């Protein structure tokens, strides 16, 4: 049964008769992005990528500053939104303990973020 925000699961080891307790209280908090935010980021990335292709199509037909702006804005926005989504995935994996490779760019963002301060504060309180 769960108490408050921490839910514990008991696992009986039938070989030794010991009970192991695992749960959110023993692990670092899980970083969750709401479905709404994930959907908005995905839709924004899709729209920005379509701007890139539209800008490319227009540049091939007629080179104007407006068309260059569309392709540059589409590229920049696509890369920015993909970086945000990559950061979300990176932090989820890091906090779960399943991170395979460290990425310095994301580590720097995480070190400066409010999230890392909250998590280090929570783990200090539980000790």
C-alpha cells in the first residue's frame, strides 16, 4: 500500500524468506512531462519542419529574403524543439538510472536547472 506520494512494493523472496522493499522513496524522483507538453512539442516540431521544407521549396523557385527567413526559422525552431525533447528523454533516463551515455550539453543544463536543486534537496532530506 502507498503512503502519501511514496508507494512501496513488497517482493517476497521465496528462497530466503526475506522481504525486499522497493519504491519511489528509495529511488530518485521520476521526472515526468505531461502528455499535453509532449504533444505540443511534437506538433511544434512538425510545423517547424514543414516550414523548413516550404522555405526550401520557395527558395528553389524564387530566392527572396522572406523565403530565406522561413527556411532559417524552420530549421532553428526544429532543432530547438528536438533539443528540448531530447533533454526530457535524457533526464528521464538519468533519473531512472538507465542512462547509457552522458551528454555534456544536457548535463550542463541539468546542473543549472531548478530540477537538480530540488532533487538534491529531497535526497538530502531523506538521508
